[in-house]
C-alpha cells in the first residue's frame, strides 16, 4: 500500500514546498522524496483532461485518453457548474446530455 507523508511529520496546513516521502514497498525501505508542489503537478498531469465545447449543444461527445470511468464536472462559459446525464460509453469515451444547449468546458479526472 502506498505511504505518503511529510518529513518531518507535519499536520495541516501544508505549503507547496513541504517535503514529502513516498513509498510503495511493504517494508518502507525504498522511498522517493519530492515536494508538495511537484507531486501535485504530477498527479494533475497524469489524470486530468479538459474538453472545450465551443458550439452550444445539448449532447456532448467526449473522447479522452484517461483509460478509466472518469469523474466529470461541467461548467458553462460563466464558470457555473451545469448538471447533465453522463453516459460512459467505454474507458475512453463519454457522452453528456443536457436539457438545453450551451457551450463550456468539461473537466475529467
């Protein structure tokens, strides 16, 4: 099981330059060290996809390369969260159906 902790141990709040130790070995003997800022950039880079729907539509078809059933948040052009029916076609494609057409962005992770 992965273990992620600060060194030396620190309770919240963390800042972006706090050092963290990462180990996924049972004995905890093999570790990697980084800081919170670099770790968060890595997590975002491997698991986030942003889709832009430029033309208003009530049905958004979104191909992505996340290889999973991603969680989805949709916002309109005013950055208001919009609710729709998310349909998982497969691990690489989703469709979102809305009651009215609009344009905006879908954030998948």
